[in-house]
């Protein structure tokens, strides 16, 4: 895919959604960090349902740490892998309190040293909470980047590197959000809605789908 086509894709996505953001509900960097940790292999909808009840009770590292692993597990038990996530969240709270004054660090190395925080989670927090032009690659973005030809890659790191290389600077801050939402609602895994897709003329996916017969 050439540079002009890539730019046109981002311009189209921008025209549809000038100010995209995460669908996770949060009001502080810490709330976002915990929500992203909980969202691994889970839907944003399920995480939001849990945090709407959890955050009014405990939404700081100290409050969550004081809540404890068992009580936290009870609050997030509707989310997949909730026991492991509860353990990691409590351990993360301890580290934030001991090493970072109870604040979420705004650098990758410190974030990735937290239990349960990998590169994707760190990228989301750096981008959404701290305004850094990182691109977090999840399954949706991996699919869209490969299917469209925007930034093909054999693994998520290769796709991330490709997107960082090929995304024009003025679009990098929002690229993650545009691509994840596009993958979630239009360029779906099993049945992409090509006939409803605004970037379909620019997409290099060959077996385009058609609207089902009514």
C-alpha cells in the first residue's frame, strides 16, 4: 500500500470520528490503567459494568490495596481470568504506592514493570492518559492492519512497528482508537461489513463481502 492511500484511509476515519477515544470508562490515569488490565481477553462492556460498581468504593492504589485480593475478586468475577487479574491489580497497587508515590508512571519501562502490564496495556495508558502517540495493537488492530494492507505483519510487534513507520505523524495520536473501533464494528473477524465500510475503496482486501440478501 502506498503512502497516499494510507493517508486517505486515516483522513476518511478522521472525518467520521474527529475525536476518538477508548470505550473503557475512567476518570483518572489509575482508573484507566486498572480498566485496561481487566480488559485483557474480556470486552470493554464487561469491564465497564464491573468498574461502575468498583470505582465508587475504591479507585486509588491505596483504596484498592486496602480492599484486598478476595474482595476485589468478588467485584470483578464476571470478567474472564478474574482471580489472576485481582492478584496482579493488588500487586500493582503495592508497587505504585511503594515506588511511585501512588501515581501512575508516564513512561513505558515503569509501566511494563507492573504485574499484568504488557506492551499493549502500556501503550494504551501512555496514549490515552498521557497523550503520547503510541499505537497499541490488539486483535482488532492486528486484523485491520493485515486485512487492509495498511501495515501487514506476522505478529503484533511487527504490526506496531509498521503502523509507527507508515502512519503520518498528525494521525498517530488517534490511529489506535480509529483502528480498534473500525475492527470492532466494521472490519469484523468473521464477517467484515465491506458494503458499509467507508474505506472499502482504499482497502486491499480481495474477497470483499456483499450485503446479505433480504
